[in-house]
């Protein structure tokens, strides 16, 4: 029988309902011992749903950290609490998996990285799109050199907004609780994927951000052009105004060919090559989930647990979450200033 980490989940919102709690319960490497949330209604919902007396429930996460013998926590709270709660857990010697964006600014994120290093604890941001089968396969293809040097990336993530998915979505629209809107909610996934899939860094950006439909104090649409460390470009579009479908794709134009991930079909990679021969191929992969699914089967929790147990090397490093936040900050800065902004390392 596999060794297990004792896990506490802080935040009982929609993401915990569809991702963290079911995956923790099904993992052979995790024992879910406690769930914390200020909202007693949500705690009662899970008490009844899980009907498991071995799981304890707390309205105060600090009480859970003190009273329970846990090795690790998942932090799945509104964005403004990510840094504070993660730092509290790290300082108490717990490993941390924190939802994206890792923090509301890069200074907070840096502090999280430093404390994790100091305490010798695992700190991982849930950049879940790295784990999608078609992104894993695409990385293999890119790393093999098949499409050659990367010239341009085009990526988009858009849907009709968090209010159509989460029952407690009000915080998403307020700057004091979320800090970012569609860019921090959806765009941060693609910012991270650009670095992960290409192996390149972002050196400059120029962007426009706006609020066209949603009531609140954050953006519902953002478009940016990023300059990559090899001189290539990347364009990123993130919004909460896409109706009737979800757009979630990544296209890479290389010197020898083009790779389209999820653009024609969410389960498909299309490969178009001009060198050494003209070629169009397709790879079909089973998608992990869509927003309509009641449960997202994903390997993130298993991977996090195995990293904590020393069985795997982390796919997401602490610095990856910090760099994603920094790039998002620079996109905002560019929009504010109306020009090109440098992204320092």
C-alpha cells in the first residue's frame, strides 16, 4: 500500500467541489483529513455529501492547522487570501498547493517562494493546464525539434464568466478580493503555458484591457502581445464575454511547421509540416474534462502528493507561479501606460 500524505483543504468553493476534494478522495497517495471554510453552508454541504466521519470540518483554517496532524494543504480561496494563508501554512511546516494566480502581486509571490525554500517545503501553484494530455504531448513534439524554432504563439481562453459556473462567484468581480479579472482567472493559464510549452521566457509586452459587460471593478477582456526570449512573439486573449462555447486553444508556428492544440477540437492536436516534407497529421487525446463535467479527473493532486513524498520531481516549480503573476502585472502596466513594458527576469 502506498504511503499517504495527510491533507487539509482550505476553501470549499466550486474548484474544491469539482477538482480538489474528489481527486484527494480517490488518490492512493492522499488521506483527506480536514476541510476548512468560513461559509458553514458549504461545510454542511460537504458533510452531507461525503458522509465520512474521518474528515473534520473547520470554519477557521488556523484552528485546522493547529489541531490536525496534516502534512500538506490545498489553498483554494479568493485570490487576495492565497499568499497570507499559504505563508501561514508554510511557516507551520506544511507543504502547499495553491490555486492560481499564486498571489495578487509578485512581491507576495516572492515571499512565498522564499519561505518555502527556508522551511524546505513543497510550494506548487495549480497551473493545471500543464497536466492536460494534449499539452504534455505537444511539449514532447516541440522539445523533439519537429516544428523547429518557434516564431509565433497564438493562444486564447474565453468563456461567458465565472458566475455561470460557481454559485459563490461574486468575489471574482471585485478588485479587493480578486485583484485581477479574466486575465488572472483565465489568461494566467496561458501565460504559464507559453513558458512551459516553448521553454522561452517573456521579455516585453504590450496590452489592452477593458470591461465591456460585467458589473464589478475588474477586467472582463484582455489582449496582449508578448515578446519571447528568442525574438519570437506570442499573442494572448483572455475574456469572460465568449458566448455559446468555451475557447481554450494554443497554436504554435515554428520554422518547419505549425502545431494547433485544441483549436479544431478540444481532444485533438493538428500538426502541419513543410520540412522535410509537406504533411498534415492529427493526434487524438481524451480531454480531461469540460466545465460541464461534475468532476474533473486530473493528476494534479496525485502529482503534488508524490512530490511531497519524494516520488516525483515537480512539474511546476515555485518560481513558475511567481513569474506568471509578474507577467500578468506587466500586462496591466502596459495597458495603463499605453506602450511596451519590459519584463525583467
